[in-house]
C-alpha cells in the first residue's frame, strides 16, 4: 500500500507496535513509521529513518544513565561531602606495551599527575580521547578509587556529549558476572543492556534488538569495571575476547590479576592509580572536623588539655613516621576506600586516636578489619537519606550485620558480585532445595485442596489432604530438581516479558515446542509419582494388584493429558506476552514485580482452563458435586504448583518463606536491600545490587562464617 510518496506503508499484519498513549511506532523493512493521532479520527504517517531512530534510542539511554549517575552521586554526597583527589601515572609498559602514550606524557611514565574529581574530569576524558582505537585501562589496587573514578568519568562524558550527536553513551558494566567461555563480550553486553534498560530489548530496524544495534554502531562506550573480579580460570579467555573486540571501552582492574593473565602479551594503553598522600587524606578527614591540623585547638577557640580528634592523629603521623602504630595507620590511609571508611566510622563522636593503640591494632590488616567491621553498625546508626522520615525503615544493626553476612557468603559461594533475587537461596544443595520446595508446596497445596473438599464434609476434606499433600509435595520437589538440572524451558530464569493484549503470533511460534515439551515432561513426572503413590496406598488397603495397576495407569495417562494441556495453554499465552519496552530503566525490584504479574496471569489461565476441563470430565463420570470440588481443587493445585517452577515461585518459597524462617534473611528482603542501598552499604548496578566494595563483601562473609562455626566468634570490635 503506497503512502503517496512512492513508499510502502506497513501492512497491518507485519506491524510491531510500541504503543504509548494515542501514538505508536512500527518497524517495517528497516524503516520506522511514526503513526500520530491528529484528534479528528485521522492519522498521519511519518517515516523516521533507522539512523534517526537509533540516535533517539541513544539519547534515551544517555538520559537514563545520566539520571542514574546523578542519583548515585547525590546519595554518595550524603556520606562523602568532599571528593578525594585521585593520583595516577602511566601503567607499566609490561601491561600496555611501548605504545602507551596518552596526552604526550609517555616520556614521563614514572611521574604522577592528579585528576581532580571535584570538577568536570576533563583530564581523564582527555586521556581516554588520546588513546588509540578508543580503549583505556584504569589500574589500581583494592580500594584505590577505580569504581568512583569511572562513575565520575561517565558523568563528565555525558555532560560533554551533544544530545543529538553520534558520540558513544558511557554505560558501566560489572565484569564479575561475565563468563567469556559461554558468552562472547558483545552478546553479554547486549544482554546486560536489555536487562537494565528494557526499552532497548525491542526489535530494532534490522530485526535484532536496539541494544545490539547500538553496540554494533559503536554508540555504547562500555565501561568494564572489575576485570580482576571475573571468576578464576576465565581471565585468559576474557583477554582473548577483549583483544578481538572493536567496541569502545574503558576497563578497570587490579594490576596483579591482569599481569598474571597477560603474561608477555600486553593489552592496550592505560593509567595506574597511585596512593593518596597524607595531605590528601588530611584534607578530606578535616574537611568538616572541628580541630585544626595541629590538633591543639578546636575551631571555637577553646583549649583542651589532651588534644584529640583527627587533627591530633594526623599531626602524630607527620611527626612520628617511624613509630609502628603511626606507620600502620599512615599506610592504611593511602586508599580512598579506607579513608572514607575512617571518616564515616569516626564522624559520630568516636575519637580516632584509638587507631594508634598498637596493642589493639598491631598490623595494617587489623586496622582495615576494624574499619570494615564498624562500618555497618555506623551505617545503621546514622541513616542519611533523601527519603521522607515516614518511609524510612528501622533495622537492628546486629541483625542487619547477620543478614548482610549471609548475602556476602551467598555471593562468594556463587563467585559473583550481583545480588540477583532469582538466585537467592541457590547456595543450598539441590536436595535441600527439593526438600524445602516439596514440603512447602505439599503443605500449602494439600491444605488448599482439603479446604475445597470441605464441601463434602470435614472427614472427606481431611482424607483428601492426607492423600494429596505427600503426592503433591513429592511431585513438585522432584520437578524442582529436574528443572534445576536440565534448566528446561528457561526454568528459574526471570522472564523479560509482560502480559499485554497485542495478538502477536511470533512468540507463540517460538514458545510452542519448548512449552509443550516442558508440559509433557512435567505431566509425565506428575502422573508417574502420583500414580505410584496412589497404587502403593491401594496396596496398603489390601486392594488387588489389578486395582493397583489400574490406579497407576489412570494417573499416568491423566498426568500426560494435564501436562500437554498446560503446555498448550502456556504456549498460547505467549501470544499475549511482549518485551518490556518501558521508556525508563529498571530498578532491582522492577523485574521481580513484572515476573510476579506474568506468573500470576499464567497461573490464572492454567487454573481456570484445566480446572474447568477436569471438573467437566469428573462431572460426567461421578456427578456434579464431585465435579465442582475436583475442578476447583485440581485447577488451583495445578496452577499454583506450576508457579513454584518459575523464578518468582522459587523466590517465594526460598526467600520469603524458608530463609526468613531460618533467620538468614528478613521477611521483607526487598525493603531491606533497598534500605541498605540508601545507607551506602550497597550500590546499584543496573537491575541488581552489589556490595559497596568487594573488601566489604569479603569481610562480612568472613565474619559470618566465623560466627556460624563458633557462636562466640566473629564479633566486631
């Protein structure tokens, strides 16, 4: 159909609509058609070129990333009102090669230069622009300020970026979750973009997603934070992919891990962050202190007989550098992490002079552990937040330390840094998860079936509950195990779809066979286990073996039929599923909320259709009364049982029920995590939370494991 200008308008059957209010856009043969309502029952079709459409997606991404970084900076300023300077030098030639020349300072490779984080960061931006092929490494030891540096770099880059220009959008990716042996870098970057920014998951002009199109067009500057945090044994594979890629990138790493993986084959240009000077630390620690650097007089002019506070401590560090206690503390106060921790812990009235007690803190490690141990209690004693007071949640500091310790241990066991809600509880052994899931499902669903059967009298209800609870629990426990091992149909992975009336057929075609196969497999397990249980029960009641065999065969066939029906229903529901194409980025709780809505819609559809079908069959065979109770109870049991095999269902069983019952997590986990983020304990990376620093995570895990081994161990000083 022509639009009058020689161009073909989209055929309605080929449209992929992204509705927003009364206007929408569709992709057709690589072009973007904007269909705009005029208000008089007519529409005008405006053709947008793929290039303009891609630029618009890049602008949206820049807005979302900039908004997130601004909120992060505002939250950080509540705790750290004065940014620390960052000093750096050119990275060693062994890691970068002879071509490491940035800003023409290659001849001064051993010299250091300062990057002022209080301004626009033009220095580091210029360093990046001066590299060949748009690649730069930022190296530094633990706590040296790499993460905060790249976040401020991203803010500065966005501030200088022309909204309508073609400059790449800086996006921070946490490399700790990348497995280069299973996922190429480009695919992994695409997946992270689609997870954190769902509006990029829709179909782009070439049939791929917008996220993939942006990466292919070099519209994303990938800031890869934490090469050293990639799982052991994967660094060499990661380096092969990093060398081959043409994606513009800036990567951070600790030097030791990178050097061990590189061998004699250097990577690309880089800088190395160096230690803070004592003056750097003093300027930060005394920024809002009430003592002069000499430590001899408070700001109000009053005199004290025993100088205390940071002024006195820093004065002793300057004048007694050979003293062991002073040397230890001076060495600790050379990284931004430890300086900010010291500032936070001793801002509440405690006297930092105790840090010079050599009997208490004999080594640098003792001092660092002390600061890490006291950060959490301090964070829960001083709640600095922009939230209204009515929305702030009080949490006991001791319990919070215990819960955070469990989370830290969970992350270490999984060898990851991302707190992903769908993986919480998975450090339990598979048999334990199967047992918990089976028992919880059996009790809940058996009780529901029994309550429905109250229509037939309390005795019948009790008998049905005793009969159904073990079978349901055993069946769903086994299905949980099979799904975990086989990962059938993406089991326990969160869906990025939501239910939307759009009549699409593509999703039905893609999901038909996987969902039908999954339904048949689940039905087979259900029929076999449930049939075996009823056959054994019939044998215990002295029924002949023919009755036992008939009972087993009856449930085996019934299970296959129900499984096939459930698979068909879920496959058809796929026609109502659409990629989440919200114009905003997601928070850690958004994906959970969307999955809950999707799963409940699926449960409702399965429960209604199968319940009606099952009830009609029972009515035809055994009468109306039994048909009603069987249909209602069976529909609820099958629908809710199906939900336990989804990411959200497992989260409910393990995270909302089991882990709070055992004291490992609070009942309101999401509220606790959100609060920990507000307190500065956690940081947000896209749609997941991470601990503020890997050192904090590791220390919390260490203390938690000590406490688990010995109730008297692991107490903070």
